C-alpha cells in the first residue's frame, strides 16, 4: 500500500476532477459541448490509464483528501476492483461519447444538456469507485442518481418523463435508506471511513439494521428482482447513449458499492444474507429473460435483458468462493461493454427505421451490417458463448458452483444462457427477414455504428485476455478478503 | 428518555411517515413531499444522536446534514421540474400504471 | 422592578396574540382575518419585543430584537397587502353578516 | 514457426472471411480471388503441416486464457486427418458455391460466414484441449446460423431457430460437462488414452454423468438419435451449405468430438471400465437403423440424403464405441469416407435443383440421360454409401465388422448388414429411376448451359469428390491413404 | 429542584415539538388540498428548525429554515401553480394493504430498537474535531468540517447543485420573451417598495452570515440561501435578468462556486500537498474565498431553480 502523498500528479484525484471541470466547461460554452466533451472524455481516459500504471507499480492506493486522514478527513481508496471499474467506465464512456457525437446530430432529443450531465455523471461514477468513506459515497451516489435521471429525461417523450420520474423516486428512496445506514454506523462506531469501520464493526443490532438498509438500498438501485420494476421503462425510453450508460455503468456502480460494503465494512456480519441474494439473483435471471423474450420492442427487450443479466452478479453472494467473485466482477465488466454496445446498436436501429418493433426490423442485417454485427457480438457475450467476456465470467461462476457441488446454480446459469440466446436470436432472426410494409430509412452516422462495434469487439476481446483483469483484481480488494485462492 | 433518543425516534417516525406517503399516494407532488419528509427524518436521526456527546455536540453530523439538505433541495428542484414537464406532456399528475405496479 | 415590567409587557403581547389567533379562526372573511392577524403581529410582537429588550444583556441584543420587530412589521404589511390584493383579484366575497363567509379558506 | 503454423492455417480462412465481409456486393472478382486464394493457401499450409508431422515435428500454439487454463492448438494425427479433410473439401465446396450462388444476393455475407464456418471447423480439428474445442464448437454454431437463414424466408428462419435450439442446448450441456470435468481433473488437455484414469475410484459416478453430458453435447451436432431433429429441417439452406453441414463441418465436428472424448479424454479402456461404451454403441446402432428407415420414406431428395447422414455419421460413433482397435480404424476412416461420399451426393442434388429444378425423387425419372456426369458421380457416391467394394464405404464397413467380431460384439454385424440393405433400398430406386426410366417431357425449371449439362463450376466438384471417394477405396493400402492414417491413429490409442 | 423542573419542562417542550412535527408531517401528506399540504410542509420545516435549535445545531437550523422550509416551499408552491390541474381531492391513494402496515411497523420497531441499542454516551468525532480546530483556519467547528476536514464532500455537493440546475435547464423550455409574460403580472407599489427596502438588507445579511461563518453559526449555504431568497423576491416582483447578462455571464456566475472550489482545491496541490490541503497560514482566507464564490453561486442557482426557466437572451432568441 502506498500513501500517495508527494506524488506530483495524484491521478486518483484527477479522475474525479477532470470530468467535473469538463462538465463546467461544457456548461459554460454549450456550443463547444461536443469538442469539450470529447476532449474531457479522452483526458479522463488518460488519467484512468495513468492511475492504472500507478496502481500496478505501487499496489493499493490510499489518498487522504486535505491531508487529514481518517477518521476526521475523507480517504480515497483504489485497489484492483476500483481500477477495473474505472477502466470499464472510461472505456464505455469514451465509446458513448463518440456515439453521442453522431446521435444528437439527428435526434429530436435535447442535446444541450447531454454533455455536462454526462460528465457530471462520470464524476459521480469515478468518485464512487475511489471513495473510501461511506458518507462521501452517499454524495457520489446522489450525483450519479440525479444525473442519470436528468439524462433519461432528455428524451422528453411521455415514456421517458414517466420513466425518469419513477427512476428518481427509486433513486432517492435508495439513497435515503443508505443514509440511515450511514447514520447508524457513524453513531455506533464514530467514523465513516470504510477501512476503519471494517476493523470496528461487530455483531450488534445497529450493525445489522444498517446492513439490512444499505443492502436493500443497493438492491433497489441495482434493480435486483423483485425491485427491478423501475429499470425497463427508464432504460428503454432514454436516448440511446444514455440507455447505454445506465445499463452499462450506473447499475454497476450500486453493485460495486454493495460489494464494498459487503466485504470491507460488514465482512464479519454479512455472510448470512448471501443465500437470499443468490436466490433473488437466480429468480432475476429467469424472470428477466422470460420478460425480455416476451417484449415486442427492441429497447425494452434489451432493458429486460439487463434485469436478467444483473441476476448473475448476485450469484457469487451465495457461492462464496474467490472464484465466484472473480466471475461476478468479470460479469460486471463484460456486461457493461456488451450491453452498452447492444443499446447503441438498438439506438442505431431505432434511428434508422424510426421504430424499434422487433417483428418489423426489415432486413437490418443487410442494411445496417455494422450495427447488426455489434448487436450479435454483444449478444454472444450476453449468452456467455466463447470467446467472450461473458463466457469467462460464466466459466468462473460455473467452476465455483460445480467445485462445491452446488448444482442448482449451475442449472440456473445454463437456463439463463439459453434464454439469453433465445431473446438475442429472436432479434437476429427478424433482422434477416423483410417487413410487410418496408419503411423509409434515415441515414445513421458512422460514429454511431463504429462506436457500437468497437465496444462489442471489446466485450469479445475481454474473453481472450482474461488474465489481465484477473491479475488486476488480485491487487487488494475484497476478493482477497474472502479466502486465499484454491 | 433522553432528548437525543426522543428526537432520533421522532426521526424514525418521520422516515416511516414519508415512506408510507411515498408508497401510498399517487399524486407526484405528494410523493415529493413524502420524500422530503423522509429525508428530514433521516437528518433528524443523524443530528439527534450527535447530541449524545455531552456539552458540545459532534459537529460532523451537522456538516453532513447541511450537505444533505442542499442535496435534498437539488433533488427536489429536479423532481419538480420533471413533474412540470411530465404534467404538461401527459396532462396527468400521477404515473400511468400507478394502480398496479409496486 | 424591570423584571416585573418585562413580564407585564410580555403578558400584554400574549393577549394580543391570543386575540389575533381567535380572530383568525373566527372572523368570517379574508379581509377581517387579515386585520386580526396583522394586529397581533404588529402590536403583540411589539410588546413582546419590548419585554424581551428589558431582559437583554447588551444593547446590541436589544437593538437586534428591535430590528426583528421592524422586519416582521415590514413583512407583515407586505404579505397582508399581497393576500388582500389576491383575494380582491379572485373576487373573494366580503362577508356582509356574521354567517355569510363561513366555510372557505 | 511450429507455433505459427496452426495459427496460419486458421488465419488462411479467417482473414479472407473478414475481408470478404467488408467487400461490396459487386466486387465479385476480389471475392472469388480471396475465397480460392485462401482455400489454396490453406491446403498448402496443411500439406506442409502433414509433411512436418510425418517428419516427427510437433505443431503447437498456446494462448493463456485463465489462470491454469489455456487455449491450445495442436496438430496430432487425428487432428490432421480432420484438417486435411476439411481443407480439401473446403476448396471443392468453394468452387461449387461460387458457381451455385452466381447471381443471388448477399454473397459477401454468405462467403464471409462460409469462411468463418471453415475456420471454426479447422479450429475444432486442431483443438488441443476441451476448452478450445468448446470455443470453436460454439463458433461453428454461430457461424452456421446465418448460412441456414440465408434465404431469409419464414421457413429458413424457423429451420435456423430449430437448429439453434438444438445446438445451443447441446452447447450448454457440453459447457457444464467441461467445467465439471475441469473441477475434477484440473486439466482439459487431450492426451492419448485419456487423462482421467487416476480419478476413477472416488468420482466414477460423476465421470459417468460427465460422459453423458459430453456425448449429449456432441451428439446434437452428430445427430445421434433423439437429438437429430434439426438436421432434416436445415435442408432449406442453399446446397453448398447443406454439403458443408453434412459432409464436413457440423455433423463431423460432433462426431469428431465423440472420438476425442472417448479416445483422448476418457481413453477407450477407462471409458469401457466405466461401462459407458456399450450404451453408446447401442445408441449409435439404433441411430443407424432409424436414419435409414426414415430415409426410405422421403420423397424430397435432400431430406432423404439428410436422413442418410443421420444414419451414416453414427458409424463413426459406433466404431469408436466398440472398444477395439480395428473397429476404431473403421470409425475414424469413415469420418473421411462419409465426408467424400456425402458431399458428392449433395453436390449432385444441388446440380439437379439448380439446373433442372428437380427437388423430388419422383421427378428424377431419366435424368441420367440429361445429366450423365452428375448422375455418374451420384451413382459412385450412392454405391459407396451402400458399401459396394472397392469404394470408400466398403472399407469402413469392412473394418467395422471385423472390429466388432474381434471385440466379441457379433450383433454389430447384423446392424451393418441391415443398414446396408436399407441403404440399398433407398438409393437403388433413385439410380434405377435416373438411368433406366424414360425421361419426362420437360423438367420442372430448366436452365440452359449450352452444350454442357450444367455450369462447369457445378460439375467439377462432384466429379472430383466422386473420384476421390473411389480413390481412397482403391488406394487404401498406400502410405498416405486415410485408412493408413486411421491405422496409425488407432495404434496410438491401443498399442501399449 | 429548580433544575429538575427545568429539565422536566424542557422534556415536555421536546415532546411537544416532536409531536407537532409528526402531526404536521402527517397533515401535510394527508391534506385534501395540495396547497394546504405545501403550506403545512413549510410549517413543518420551521418547526423542524426549532428542533435543530433544541439539538444545539444552529447551523442546521439556519439551513433548514432558509433552504429546507423556505426555498423548498417556494419551489413547491410555484410548481403547484404550473401543474396541469392542482386538484387532488380527495387524495388519490392506493389501498394500503395489511402487508404494508406490517412492513412499516416492523421497520419502525427494528429501526427504533437499533437506535435504542446505541450507547447513551458517544463522543463521535467531537474531540477529534476540537483537537484539530487550530489547524483548520476557522474557529467554527461546523465550518471547519464543511470546508476543510470534509471539504471534498462539500465540493461534490456543489456539483450536485450545479447538476440540478443544468438538469432543470435541459428540461425546461426557454423562457418566453420577457414582455410576453410580465404583462399578466401587476406588482403592487407596496410590494415594490418593500422589495427596494429588503433587497439591500438581505444582501447585507447574506454577507454577514458568510463572514460570521468562520467563527459562529452561518456560512456559505445559509448566506447563499438568503441571497436566493432575495432573488426569489426579485423574480416575484417581475424583475428579470437583463438579456445581455443572461448568456455566459449568468452561466459563469452559476459555476463560479464549484469552479472556485475546484480551483483552490487543485491549486494547493501545486506545492505537493494533497487535494484541499490548505496551507495553514492562508487556510482561513482560502476558505472565505471559496465560501464567497459558493454563496454567490448558491444564491444564483437557487433563484434560477425557482424561476424554472432558462432566461432568454433578449427578444432575439
């Protein structure tokens, strides 16, 4: 562990400040929004990469903001897990930024707000991933939640406004539940620093109630079945780049937070709950997939697919082995890339044909080959077929389940994979056929097509270079808390 | 019962009142009110318990609550703008399927 | 001596407030209610502040209390005027007899 | 170089495939050049590899995938047999497909996926462990889908859906089996005589279940009895695709997987000691008879051929399951022989459909006089299937029968005899009708090709493969014949 | 004896306060008339401010009264006037199933139990804060925590406020040109007179609160909300921002607080210090600088949120 003081450029700070500064600049000069936004995205990506190398060199980073240190001050903290999340956000973020360049040119959605809101959301994401303090996490959570809501509402359709409204209520309710947990923990242990809390927390009523509330809050925000009701309307009605961001990153942030709390704060008390989360996760896989299969609109299908895929993330809570954890985190990464690509592809199809009725896709396989390739590659990852990030994740989870003879989980995963295949190919099948009434097509910007493809390819590549992320994950972080690798 | 405890329990009461209102009432403005009341309840818990330290109360929760209040007003403002837009677009003040979704 | 005077002043202030509250509850229409309210605000608060000023440790505190009174009077006057104007604009009826204007806010 | 060669073999079809995707529809020449160039280069590379292996070289490429797990490509004897088969037949099929799809739309997409399909098949062949096998196996599923759905009709969409339901479910079973095996054994590398023998005492039940999972996973593509439903439906695909599916890529990948599992994962001896092979043999025998019987009743030519495939591919499984060296030789060599014969038959069926619009057997009266070359090739293929000496099919059946006797499983002989009779029963009427009945006054949908009976690109491939299937039978005793290669493979597994 | 009396009396006061709070909250939610509900909510906020005072949290009380009750109330009221229909009478509610009640009661019991199980005495970070006050650059503990010890939270919170404004602007249509909507608004001369008297006073109060924050209750948020109140008053009196200021000067004003915070936080790193690690000598000044900028931006932002529209850049746009 290094105290990152005296380092001339503490990248851990810049990954938060850069998007924030970018957001302000975009707000000040809205006409230069695109340029400034893109520059900020690239700068943030570079800062994240720099932090990555810093982490590789020196191991886990702890940074005392204001020099005070815990418990008085706020600590920033980055280990392998945070780094993976930062990298994921940066990758998806740059992809979506490029996509947005094309998207808002033709879309009726309001473009002026997009850049500052998105960059503020990025600030919230990065802030959340490196926060080492549960109250600070609350603030980042609010930054994230409110910007997400505002971004959904950019679409300004009835559906989007309703979806945003519901999303806002859920988000605020979740934050307040979380804040009660923070209040209980602070008043029980006199600190909000995660590392300190981890050493202090013991079994007592306040801890248990705090755990319960915080877990429920995070489940609500990460839309675990049966708390997923808000997700499909919000994700499906948002502008395409926003849908991509929400499904890829925002729900993952609350999952990440849950992971942190689970292992770094509540490690001594949390384990009993794991089975419940696992069962809910399994239910989510089936329920989400079945509903996805029943959708007639493409974006809703993709949104329900998110509900299903999020279920996998909660299986490790029941499987309780380092392998399962690696699998869970890998799932986060691969789903982020794949789902972003898929939503972007869906956005292209919507922009192209002016609708997203699946049965009337009308030869998009021929007419939008790049988009369709992106969709299919992303689908491969969602189905968990090799070679893709989704496959590696599923492999790890299966390995964890089978090596402890936990058959039920393996069966659930298989069913989930097959259902995923069913809904992906439902779309693909109609992409080849001709609609009864052919419609006139709008041109789709190459930025939109290629950025979707790029992210989808990344999702595939994730399946071929699994050891880099896994090695990174091994730097500090909760996974090493569980038990040594077998 | 000590003062901090009394207020903290009142905070719990406000939280639950807010939660109840959020779930039960359909009008979006009422939901927003309910969330604000719930938020006040949480703040009350946070500050009340800070009073347990004797003569001078613990200032850290106070600072947190001030932060919280500003966040709450930001959220409320956003919610209200959204509500106005929603109301203008749909002519309604409640969510469409509020009768059958949880 | 000063203490008793202060108590008496505060008591008088309280009486005005009680009367004002009663008026607010019992008067028949917006305009008369406003009358009761502003009376309580201006005069009642005046007595109250006067009583409290006698209890103040320093001149600053006393002056601050006085400032509060002035500000409340200003606000009360402004607000009362606004309410009355709004009521007139919306043509709230003026109660002719005791019972006429019952039942609306 | 030894690590690069397997990769280059893969790249020789992958890279052209990817470039073809990017080509515009009207760049016909570039596409043809890439297709044929890739096929020829692959053939040359494979030739180099065969020569190298013959000289005692080993070719191996590894890529770390997960801690303790890597993707491995390696060229062992069995792999080479399949690679050679695939690359030869790819070249032939490419020529055929170019001729067949001359004016149809979306050729770039078609040939792109076509190349991917072959890449996956070669990948399956070269896989050095189960996870690599799994990777290419699923890739094969995915790259075949667009080929089946290519015509984009409602029927095609449904056929492709059926295909996916079967193959993806199979893939899921396979995945569970492979992961489970990995948790028990800690390795997945193919090793002659298997890598599991140490585990038998504590895990014999688990290993039996895994065997069932793996065989079921591969059995879907190999169309073993209850899992064959997709194959006849997939006949809606264009003829070159059917040829590819039936003769080279899909069904063979399944059959090849079964051979791999029995020989190089479990080991024949070990699998037999767990009593796993007898049920497999019975299943294979049942499939052989069932497929043949069903074929009898089909009037649609391609469907009859499809059921014939169901039947014939199970010879491979049967040979593997008999647990004796000679039968193993028969099974392995049938991998090649069935491929050559069946591709011939499908090419011919395609020619009939493309040239005369004939799809049904009842329309084939006298077609031998209109298209003598095509029907000659068809006849060779059909006789081979029946097992007439000295054609390729005879060799397979001979070794299978001999091997069954050697292993003390006399009942297999009856299966072989019954199947041959059935083969004769469903092929001979076709031949009779084609050669000896009077031709119809006009064909359903005739296209004229001048003096030739059909386009030369359509005619050359079946003639070539028919001759090859004759050659491998006639020259079975020469050094590089498939039979000798199969003998060598079997010796690795069975000789101490 | 007397002390015990006072004790009991105070407890009674607390009890009364608490009950009033709960009742107001309930009435506010259940009021048949939404307008009434909002007014009751404002009253709730004011009583809550009293509760903060009773809990020795004057800073929170100020913030609550100004922001929680005042500005939130104003926002609620102005929203109500813009809704498609403000009638919700009787309040539409779903039937509250038994399950919900069971859930709420259980939650109450569990939460209450958890709170009661906490130790009766706890120092929290009070002592730690007290011991570091000398290094903080200010004398008032809450300000020290807000701007120094946990300044990073406050920085992000400023971002949240900015976010709310950007969101509101991206959602709201641009204001109609000024003359169009001011026609309807006739402002009485008395209000205008009041306005003229109050505005300077409010600015003065804001400045005072800002300055006093260094060593007594007060600070940027309270000052900012007073400023915002002035802005709201101005808006109510029909004042609009001049067209030429409504472009980037306004936006600059809105981001100024956050920008200054970020700038100072980052600038102190030049010497190798951590983010927000003020040099001791200039800590007080830097904090005041940040607070001044923040006050200005908070005031402007809240007022803009109240107006609910993007100010138009003159009649041209």
